C-alpha cells in the first residue's frame, strides 16, 4: 500500500526538502477543530470547482471566524465516487493524469487561509488539494511552506456539522515517510 492512497495525509516532506516527515509531525498537529466547507452545489455546476477566498468569507460570515488550530476541509460530495477510479478522477483515461478533472482548492484561497488563519491542515474529499492540470502543484507547495499537512480523500463529510466537531488524524508513524494512510474520524456534541 502506498503512503498516498485513498484517505491519507501528506506531510510537508512530500514536496519540501528539510520539512517534517510524517513521523516528525507532533500529535497536537493531528487533532483540532474541523471546518467543513460545503461546495457541493458549486461542484454540481462546475466539476473542476476551486474553493475560493469568497467561500472562506461566506463560511466565516455564517459561522464565525475559522478557529486557530483547525483543519479546513472541502466537501464537494466527491467521496461517493469511491472506489471507482474512473469516477474518482473524472476521466475516461485513467493512465493519463492530464485528463483528471476534480474539484480542489485554488492557490489564492489556500494562501489567504494560511496567511490569515492558523490552521493545522487543509483538506479535500477528492484525490488532491491541487488540480491535476499542471505539474507545479502550487497548493501543495504553499501548504508545506508553512509546515501544514494536507488531507486527501477524506470521506463521510456529510455526517459532520460545518463547525463544532473535533478531528482526529491517526497517521501511521512511518519513519522518513512523506505521508500516511489514515482513518480520520471526528467527534461532536449531540444537539
């Protein structure tokens, strides 16, 4: 099994020399409040939708400031496409990464979030926090520059409230690993 399969965490060392490997990520960076950004309606209209700064402002206008130490995760409804690779990558040619079409984060939104809020993770329910249309992976690079982790392939986000839950990211402590499969879970008070 690969470190970067299905639901997994990317450590900063995934793309950044001299940054933390998965075994070096402290436990306090794997537990925190979770913010769920619901963009399912937008993805229904544009499958390659990118989370925008406006989405972050809209979330904060409705629910309040994104808390320090939060994991902020896009919910596009994509998790229901698993485990079918052609559906997951939204392609007819699974062998050509350039044909993958999935929703993700824009660089601008990730940069704003990392510059203006202290978060522990940025995540998606798709295979990548970046679009597959380029080779530079700017969102990954921006996230890792701040020693923040990326969460990819996160499932069951519909069962979480937009705020008020606590996320747990039990990553395997793989020595020198650039990531780890994980069975992410969350707890929240019953209303």
